[in-house]
C-alpha cells in the first residue's frame, strides 16, 4: 500500500484547487465537478465538495520545505494565505499558515536553517 493523494473537503473545489495550483506553480488537473485534482508529485491533491464548513484545527496538515522560508511565506500571503504562527525547535523554524478556506499547512526551511 502507498499513499497517492491527500483530499481536502471544501465548499468550492474549483476555487480551492486553483488556489493550491497557483501556490504550487502547477496546473489544475481533472475536474469532475464535485471533485477536482491537482497533480502535485509525489502526492496528488484532491478537493471534494462537502456541505459543511471547516470548524476546528486540521487533524492532518501538509509540510512544505523551501530554501527561502520568509520569501515563500510572503509569496503565499500575496496569493491569499494567512500566517497564523511562527514556530521553532533547535535547528528548525517553520511558519504555520492557512489557505483561503482555513486549512493549515507549514512552510519551513531546511533543518539547521534559522530562516
């Protein structure tokens, strides 16, 4: 068994898939109406329409790594993400963010990078 996709529940799959595709610098993939794919390798992102809104903190979130955390955070904020916390442990700093629907994700630099 291997993981191939992470799926987000959302009210508007086309809008949220387009946001994530822009954030990742890729194109939206297949659109099945109430289910849209963003073919990010190695894990495809899926967006499925659900009637309820997000109420609490995610139980699962994505972690992204970049060589320039602060610039990446600023870029994502310009696209509509929101920074909600700066976190660190010895040797690792990350920013917890939310996409336009409030789904949390983290952006960090390589380990041992203070920023």
